[in-house]
C-alpha cells in the first residue's frame, strides 16, 4: 500500500487519503484523475478496511471500466472477499433492475434493445400513424423526455407545436409497445432505476447504505438524470467522490450538464475540492498546443497544467490533397513506426465524425495495414448477427413480437409478408402476443388465418423454438450446436454473394458465445443478451493492430503515437446546424491530449463527402493552437503530384501524369489516359 501512495504527488495523495464526505477533483487532461480514483478505491479497501461490496465506482465506457478494474485489482490485497462493483452507469442500472424491476410490476427477464432496434420500432410506429418525421429526431426527442423523467402522458399534454404532438403520440405507442414486449431501451436503464429509488424510500435507504463509498470518473459528462440518481444513491452518507474536467465536457448534445460540476460544492455541504495541476501524459509541445486552443473558450473554470515530461518532439502537420492521399501518407508513417519496433497498440488515428473513417479503412486496407475500427458499423449491427440475436431473444422471451417478426421467415420458410401481417392482426384482435397466437392456432384452439402450407411451416418453427428453449433452460454448453442444427442459419447465408464473410461473422459470434459459457457455466440466455447490448463502441475483440476511432470513443485513453485527421473547417470544427463552437474546441482539446509524445494533425485540400467533392480550408483550430501563423505552416509535408505518377480517374480510368502545375489550392494535371490527353484538377484523381 505504501507503494501506491509513493507513486502519487501530494495533491493526489491528499485526495486518496480523504475518506468521508463529498469530494470534487477538478483537473485537466492527463493529470492523473483516473489514477487517483483507482488508487483511492484500493486505499479504501486495502488500507481503511472498507468492504469492497460497500463501494461503487461508475464511469462511461466499458473499456474505461475494465481498465480501471484491472488497475484497482492490481493495487488491492490479494484476498478481497468480493470484487468491488466498477462499471458504467448503464450496467449499474441493468444490475439494479434485475433485482428490482418487479417494483414496477414488470418481470426481470426483460431484454435491452439497442439504438438500431429502437429506430426500427419507431419507424414502424411512425408508418402506422402516417407520421413523416426524421427518425433520428424522434429518437433523440424521446431520449430527452426519458432523461427528463417525462412520461408520455405528460408530454402529450404539454406538446403544443404540431411536430411535437406527433412525437408525443409516437412516444406513447413506443413506450406501450416496449413494455408489452418486456423490453427496455438504454435510457430506461437509468430512468427506471431512478424511478424505483425515488418511489421506494426504504429501498433507497437500503441501497445507499449498501454503496457507502461512491466514485464517478468523467463526471463532466453526467446529465441531470444521472446527477439525480447519484443524489439518491448517496442520500444516507454524501460519500460521493467525483472527478472531472470542464474542458473535456463533450456530451452537451446528449444532455450532459456542466452545472453538475459547477454546482457540486453548493449541493454537497463541506465538499473537499482538490486540484491537480501536473500533466504526466504529454510532452511540452503537445500540452502547449492543447492549452493554447482551449484558452479560446470563454466558459471555463480555468485551470493550470504543467508538463511533467517536459521537452519533446514538435507537433507535425500533415497536409494532403485529398482523403486517399491522406490515408496513404498516414499508412506509410505507421508502417515506419511499426518497422522501428513500436507496438501497434500504442498507435491510434482519431476523427471527429464517423464518416471520415471510410477513407482510412479503404486506404489502410490497400496499404496492408492491420487496424481495428471502433464504432462505425459495429459487429452486433450486422444483419446476420442481429438475426442470431433476434433468435436468442425469442428463445429468452417468445412474446417479443418484434424479434419474432424479424426471424419468422429467416431462413426462408415460405411465410410471406401478407401472412405475417394477417397473423399480427389476428393476434392483436385477441390480445395475444404473436407467438401465443401462433401456438394456439396451430393447436386448433383458435382459427387459422393462413394457408395449410404456412401453418405447417409455423408448426415446425414453434417446435424448434420449444426444443431450443428447453435446452437453454438446462445448460448452454451444447446450445450453439443444437441451434445451428435446427435453424441452419449458415446455410441461409452461404447462398448469398458475400456469404463467406457472413459465415465468418457467424462463426465469430458462436465462438464468442461458447467462450462466454465456458467462463460462466451458469450463464443464462438473457444475461448474455443484456451483456452484449451494453457493449459500447469501445469494446471490440482485441488484436494486435492500430486503433482507429472517433474522438468521443477515445475519451480517457492515451497513445504514444497519435494522428488526428480532418482538421478542416466544416469537419473539425463541425459547422452547421446545432454546432457549438465551444464544444468543438473541447473536442479538439480531448483529441490533442490523448497523445503522449508524438502527435500528427492532418488536413486535406478537398474531401469527398455526401456524394460530392468539396474544397475545404484548414481548421481554425490549427491557428488557435499556435501551430500555424496565418497561412504559412510551421512544418508541412505535402503529398503532391509530379510528372510520371500513375493516377486513376472515375471516368477516364488509369493514366500517367505528364505535367503538374499548381493552380490555387490544388494541381492542374495534364494526364495521358492511354493516348487520350486531358487536363484535370488533381482533386478529381487518385494516385495509385
Ligand atoms: P484524462 O483527463 O484524459 O482522463 P486523467 O487525468 O484521468 O486523464 P490518467 O489517465 O489517470 O489521467 O493519467 C495520465 C497518465 O499519467 C497515466 O499514464 C498515469 O499513469 C500517469 N500518472 C498520473 N499520475 C502520475 C504520477 N503521480 N506519477 C507518474 N505518472 C502519473
Ligand atoms: Mg481519466
């Protein structure tokens, strides 16, 4: 234990040794906030003698939670009776609801739906109500209502503008629908938990007495609901320790409320406030740029941050003509790093918006560079994986109509759309779930509304579902083998053009499932389903490859070598409706401060976006960070075209450059396409 304290500076040590009462640790990036929190947990358990079961440590991503758990466990005495609960807010909600959702009259075999399912459900409700509104808008409005604890009834009553009235109607049906199917969405995990605690004083006291020491990392990203939940959790003791950085608040668009930090000391009497002012992560030039950039924000608490590492390499700027040149240039630099012995885990490429990952993926694949993409099209969102998940959901809960409809004719059983609609209507008329209705109609208890052929197919499906449900109730050791034997999903996908890839994905998923069962032989199907629903963007099967991800996903992480792409007006800062310059700048600050010693900021002259090529200016952030003075770059690497280069054009195909002249921001190229000479602007060709 002495060892832990010795690794800390005096302010960090002071925070670790503070035991009772509220504490706010407010400090800039890389100052050891997370390290302090982990050390404090270990101190409470290993030195003070607090039962680990009486602690609760919350954060925002699974990856951050598992890293913290690892760090804390290493610091703890080997014999802890019970590992401390260290997880995301949502995971905490899930665990809580498993025990207490019955208080709301619901059963605890609920299943979590992800944002994709949520949108599909909203789409079908909107269609039935003949409402034509943007689905993302509807989804985010509903999410806001839930985070403000507004029920559909209240929203219906309050809505005045026509569009909001429509959203309210959809919200009402959406909520009824998910409750009927015993589903919960991500927002419900927090909202229902809060509601139960709010309505049950006895349980609130019990829960607060159970979690006597509560800690929260990345506190600047909590919203109103999370704050109120925390208030309930610490109602009996006020032993709440939060750490955060107002300059890294990047979830304003999702309702994060910076007031939670600003008003913390007012809300909790005798709050101890600790500031950490040494940055241990980054070298001087990186920190200097980050500080210079964030100073342009006006709404800040203002903090000092000095580099412990001191001198280091200057930040590099990488200028390319377009996104494919950019990807190529970065790939070359990364190959050089890896060849010189750098561990790929220490290399990352970040972007502001997910759409920018495509050119990287394409370019890196072409250059033979292995990478793991975090976010983007997630593994669990692929059609074949969602099919298996839907099957599992039906097996866990046959009354989940939503999932049943997805798989009822997959693989093809000759149950067409018209038959499905007839079945849905008939089930609705007699107030049964689709599955119940099907079961009763094939056993003759209810009249059939479909042809004999369809009825036979349904009977076989019900038989398979029952058999697999029975198997799942015993143990899951042999479940996958039986599942594939009965359902034959692989055969279904094998016939498709990209069948090979899909089968690889299916096998990967099956392997993952078997592994989970091996690790936990008591695993149940709904536990498994809920766990995978909660896997955030940051979770991926680890492999030895560089990482590419969004800045949001990179929060709290650090890399020795870092590239940030798209430092251009419009992409970063993201401009347009709803854009908030101060939040963009905070994102810039988060991005830069992920780098330990080697940072490259990249920008291009033109990007292909939303179907067309656009000329763009470099980001104002480069100037604000003191990296360029007006237009002259301190260090520039230009990837230019020259005579003799081979290039590819969308229409004319492959040609060779015969002359290249700078023309404004780009090059005018004279290209010989197999004898056909054309003068073309460089942004319209790719080098090959
Ligand atoms: P962020 O704001 O990005 O979440 P943070 O404040 O949580 O950053 P940490 O990730 O805890 O910072 O620490 C940043 C780096 O500095 C880590 O590599 C950590 O091990 C190191 N570090 C923190 N405190 C010390 C210390 N007292 N001595 C040496 N290294 C330290
Ligand atoms: Mg941290």
